C-alpha cells in the first residue's frame, strides 16, 4: 500500500475556461462562419389568376407567471447581471509566434463584490498580465489593477477606480443541494458579454484529480459541479442561485480530447461537466486578498486524497470519510507530529472531515501558529495528535 504512483484513475481533460485571442482578431471574426440567419417563406395558391396571398398570424406574447421558475431566473439575472464584467488581460508580447500578430489577450469574466470597485475573478484569467481592462455590462471600458491573487484556489481580486454599476451578493455555498437550479453568467468566447446559461447543481464536494491539473495549481477540493453550459470566457464569472446570490465562481470544464476520444477512454463526448469554486471559499480568500494582497495559509505539510466510499474500497480502508495521507513533507508540522503515509485524518478539532467539511476548508479556519488536534486512523486504530501549523511556503 506504499506505492501510489501507479494508480490508474480515469484521466480527465480539464479546460480552464479563459479565452485567448489576439487584439487584431477580436470582433466579428470571432463568429464568422458560425452563425446563420434562417428565413422561410409561406405562400398559398388560391387559383391561377389570383395573386398569391401570405397569411400572417399574430403570435401572442406571453410573460412568465409571477412565482414561476422562469420569472425567478429572470429576476436573478436582472439582479446580478449588471455586476458581471469582462476582464481583458493584455499579455506580454513574446518573440516569435506573437510578434507579428498584435497584442495577445486573455479574456475572462469577473464579478463586482463591493462599492470600492473590487472584482472577484480567477487567478488564471489575470496571469501574465501587462495591463488589465474591465468591460462593464453596459460596454464601458475602464482600466483595472491587481490587488492580489492565489494560485492555489485559482482566485484573484482586481480593482477599478470610480463608481461601479452594481454589486453582487455572495451567498452561502454550504447549503447548496443536488438538483438545485443555478445560473452561469459570463463573457462566452470573450465577445458575448453577459451570456446566461441555466442548469442544476450536479454535485458538490468534487475534486479534480491532481494529474489533470498539474502545473496549474488551480484545483481545490469541494468544487461545485454543474451542467449549466460553461464556455471559454466564462472563467471568473458567477454561478448564481434563484435568489440572485453568487454561490460559485466558474473555473473549469471537462471536454473530450482533441483526438475525438473522451477523457474516459471512449468515443463518448463529455458534456455538462462544469466546475465552480464555492462562494464560501471565495469569500475567505477575497477578504484576505483585499486586506493584505496575499494569502497567509496555514501549512500542515502533506499531500492527500479525500476519502470516498470508492477510494476506501480500492485501498481497503477502515473509514469512509477523511483525508488519506499520500506523502509527508520532510521537516513539516505533520512529520514533527508523527503523521505517516497511509494514515487517514478523520477529524480536525473534533469536526469530521467529509464533503461538507474538507481538510482544506477546516485548515483555512485557522491561523499560522495555531495548534490543532487531529484524529488519525492508522490501520484501523484511531489516535489523536497535536500539530502546530506553520506558514505555507510561497
């Protein structure tokens, strides 16, 4: 049970939903050849010598009934939509490929979270920025600056000066239920500002496998999975409930790979697999970024996998929930406390580690220097140990 590298879990093709374009190509070219206007004619023959007449029937417009789900979606979009922005990241021009093609840009989305002009978005939307602009839903464009970013959670705060058109409210992501209606709003493909798609919460507590996100460091556990369409350019945009509250920040989508094979080894195309960072995580991170421009994160010093019934069966574990320790860093608080590979941490300070209370979320409630009590299952036997948290390395 000590060898972990050979585990053959399904490999996922994870796409960060930010659109990369060149400034000389932005505009109508983005949709050329992809949009067709459909028209049709209706004629009636009433005799050889009788002019053809076109029968025009009036279609009565109907409005959504008060209290209906359609009206709830409309109200939510009206509430949050004005606070959604397009984030334009003017990247540094590189020698070679970009040299003669204009200024490369990354286009994503963001959400205004206060009257001071702070905007929540994804870290991968603003990476490599030489200059940032924000386009409001009205079309007005203003410059923006980076306040702080956290690659570990793929969240960032940028700021605009002057008045903002609207402010969105962050909701409580811990009360989300599977099957609940949610709305994604963002700049699809970068050009289509405030595109609205509707779906449901497919699942909560998801974690994207580390091998699918290696090098990006954007994956967090406890992700929200949704089947609301998440397109390129939606990165950093809000996932909204029917109360008009932001309950997630859209960050990634799983598609089939370029060979036509899906990420699961068949020819099936993966659809409706979008992921959002929970608003409670976004609230914690954004508050720290606004206050200090950086995240001072408590450090335990392990790599781990969340335990699920499937994982427990695979490894023949004695517990169904917790965090399976895959590796312990040398000199870390975990090593000093006596944690070992194959241990399962089941509780922190008496709180069970599960989908609702992940190891990361429980650690983030503490500060550097705090001493916490871990409940650890080792080979079927429970024990407790105290760990003093250090500061996470940069």
